[in-house]
């Protein structure tokens, strides 16, 4: 029998209106019909619906009430430090989530317990096999960050594991004994990380870090989860500024890729080539979108995969961690099974050696970032109908050495308007080349695009 999966979350009445209803609606639309959602509610009851029920958090977790009664009178325990508010020390706020998990782990009849922050929105169908696959052989799956606490917007636990009960009891004890206040930070992430690390070190559990890029501050959108869900924590939900100037900029939350989907919608490609497949999430995103408008997509992806070395990472200004071909193959194969119109090929190695001359309906050049590599990759794909380049640098990069700026000086192109501007000063846009007719169509889609289009 398939293992039972239950997702849980918590929010208060304000959260329900701000993001909760959207999150619940998206859950109902995209999670498998066998997966239920339990909302640990603060101050409201949900109208009854199949697969979603609310349970009063205070009723389910009386020890949370004791904890809050005691500590909410102490400003320090609510993050009010001598130098102002610091979420790292807001023990009270982040306790809700933990006590909801303790209550769920102790009472729900389920095999896998999935935690979703209240502002996680599911935007694509989650395959039934997804949770069992990421949980294969482990007690917990989570999103790690290097040199920083984990991102706990998503967590998954196997409640059948013999250490499940001791694990949750240990975390609860950290709160109830006040040991929490000896930790480096007083939020749920720290409690989870400390408990996980100790249980792992004692050989009691194995866990899976779903982050594909440990350097990022936003591991959610750099993980396999991003194919199905987005976590809006601390991220701007809407863009407004600079619209009058035709250029929308974001900080540390890349948005330029959404424009690729608009191009896919406009040109409905049947063949897609991506140089720089990385973890396969863009392949899936492009294919999923394309299949809404056409019946078939053949995708070919090129990447170094295991052939990546520290040397070629630095030559190509590659900031992503390397992924194995087998891992990406597994993800694309699951997508192919669920979407019969999709087929794919993955080619491992340096594109300077592996990229075949071909003409595709749509190409995304996002492999090596050295000017020579981009020029080479384009030379093999130049007869394609639409070629999109990541890495058109507007700021913060040496464009004589990296990016597509130099190559495009002599080629009609458009630079798309959404720019990602990062805290290290880097500002990146997408650029596109195509026939004059297609460039005219792209300009009508993006009236604020700039660049040399003839
Ligand atoms: C920025 S990531 C690609 C991200 C992906 N296109 C996306 O949108 O999520 C760049 C990828 O290019 C690969 N890469 C870098 N240099 C390469 C080369 N010379 N040949 C093939 N792949 C390369 C890296 O291994 C890395 O996975």
C-alpha cells in the first residue's frame, strides 16, 4: 500500500487572509488527492472541505499556551534585543510552528508528515511519487544553507522511523526546559538543526538536504521543490517600482526567468535546447509551460554534470553546486512519465566538446559564462529560431571576460526588461536573438526591452 502523506501548516486569522487561502487553494489544486492538509489554526475555524481541516493550535498544543504565557511577558524572548528587533531571538513567534509539529507528530495517523509554511504556494502538480522519492532511506528531508540555519519553509519526516518520537520529544524538551535560550538563535530552524545534527552524529537518523546550492540564501527556489512550489517568505510578492522606466529590478530573488515562459507561450516550441541544465528545474518549468500550448516537446540538455571541477567552475564563473546526471535524469524521467508529450536527452561534458550543430525552435544558453564559451555555444545553435542568453550583465561583471554582451554587440538582439540585481552589485538580464520578424514580436511582448534590434 502506498505510504500515507499528510501536510500540515499553521497561521492566524490575518495570515489566513493574507496568504493562507491562496496556499490552501493551491494545495487542493496540485497535491495528490490522497494527501490531506491539516491547518493548526489560531483564532479561526475553516469551513469544512474535503482534504482540508483545521484544528485549534491552542487546543492541540496546551504546552504552547504555557510556554507563551511564561515568555511573552519577557520582551527579550520575543526578539526585542538591546539593538532592536531581531527575528533570531523571537522564541515566541516561531514556537507556534514547532508546537504544531509536535502535536501533529504525536496525534496524526500518517506515514510521512510534511511541514509547509503558511505562505508556501503550490503551482504545479506534485507527483504521487515525489514525497516517497525524496524520503527514500532517510528520516527527514530539509533545506540546508551553508554557514547559516536551514530554511524550514518545507520539512518532511518519516513518522514510522523508530527515532521519530524521541526526535520530536527532544525538540519539545528544548523549549520546555528553557535550553532554547542557550542556543545561538531561538527559532525553530536552530532547534531543528541542533536536534538533527545530534541525532545524526549519534548514528540514529539519516537525513536528506534538498538544497542544490548551499551558497544561496534562498535554497527553496534552488531545490527540486521549486518545480512544484514557491515560498514567498520575505520575498516581494509584487513588483511595482521602476515600471515607468520599463525596467523591473529584484534583489536576490531571480525573476528574469519568468520572461522565458512568456517567450515559450508566444513561440510554442517543439524542440528546446538548454546549455547548462544544472538540476533540471528550468527544463521542467519550460516543458510544463510549453505543453500547455502544444502537444509535444523534445528537450536536449547539456551540462558538465560530474565533469565539473573547481578549475572549470572558476573559468566559467559557475556559482552553482554540481549535480549528477543520474539525479537530473531521475527528475526528468518522472516528468516524462507524467507528461507523455515530453521526451528528453541529457548530454554530459564540456559544451565546447559536446554541443552538436543544430537548429531548434528554442534555445537557452546558460552554461559556461566565459565569453568564448558563450560565443562557441551560440555558433552551434545560431540557426535556431529563438536563442535566449542568460547572463547579459548590466552591472558588476567584467563583460570583456564573461557574459554575452560582447558577442551581441554585432548581432541584432533584445535585452528583456526584468533585471535581477544582487546584493554583491551584479545586475543580470536575459537577451534574445531571433529573425527580425520574431524580434519584432518579442518587442511587442516586452515593449520596454532594449538593445540592438534591426
Ligand atoms: C547557471 S547554471 C544553469 C542554470 C539553469 N539553466 C537554470 O536556469 O536553472 C550553469 C550550468 O552550466 C554548467 N556549465 C558550466 N560550464 C559549462 C560548460 N563549459 N559546458 C557544459 N556545462 C557547463 C554548470 O555545470 C551549471 O550546471
